[in-house]
């Protein structure tokens, strides 16, 4: 148990370090210190900075994707599941902005870790269907509950709508001359507007009919 706790603690500290400094600027000594382990213990679990970076990125990607896959497969209408996914993506970004920063560091680099991780976490699925959103959208289209369109483009659009404000909130405040803009209130408003946009542009009016009524 202690070994597992130490490894998890190292990963958590590494996520914050890599998100703040990027891989090039991160320091293994600092990670070891913040995690409360010596360097020998750090290198026992992770043989190099590259290995630790990869595992930290994999942990973040797994946390985000696993919950989306779970929500996409739960019972309920397509509308309710999309609503839960929108809430999850936005709330994860608010609670853990370091996750988003780490992913952005990776995206802006020339490496291909995320594609490798996606395939590793879902070896039997073809990217982009690892998100879970795509599987749900296909189901919705087959049932006539989601408007026709390219599944990849729809999935990317939903994710982008939910993540954009997390990355650009300081710029949003500056552009709108709203230095006193309350972020919590803005986020709640953001959720409502995203769902309104999806309700009117993506989800068929048929969805939302409860199961007992649809089976009559």
C-alpha cells in the first residue's frame, strides 16, 4: 500500500510540475521533494523524466476519458447523457486546471504521446472513438435522436465548446473589459448556453421522450 501511495503521490506532484513548467522546465529533484520521497525512490518508479511525463499525461488522459466513457454508456436519454458529459468536462477543467495545462503543453509540443496513450488505453478501439462521446453519438444517430453529421466533427465540437473558456478565461475578461467577471457564475452560464446550443443544433426533438412512452 505504501508503495502505491508513493507512486500516486509522485504522479500527482508531477502533473502539477509538468503543467506549470512544461517537460523541459520540470525538475525531477523538485518533484521528489514535493512528493516527499528521495530521488532513488523516484527513479525506482520512473526511470527517467520522459517516463514520468508519459505516466503523468496518461493518468490525466485516463481520468478525463474514463468518466466520459462511463457517462456515455449509462442509462438515460441521449440528452441527459450529453448534459452529464458537458458538466463533467467543464467541472473537471475548473477543479483541475493543471490537467488542461498539461494536455496543452503536450499538444503544443512535437511529440505524439496522446495518440499513443489513447491507443494504449483502448487497444481494441480506433481513435477517435476512445472518447466515448463518439460511441454515444453513433447510437443516437442510429435511433434518430441525433441529427446526421460527421461523428468526428460533432465530438470535437462538443469537447471544444466545453474546454475553450478554461484555456481562454483571462483573455475573455480582457476582451470584454470585465476584470470583475465572476468565474463561477460565468461557468454556470456557460453550461446552460452550451446545452442550449446542442439542444437546438444537435439533439432531435424525439429525444427526451421517456422510455415508457417510447415503448407504447
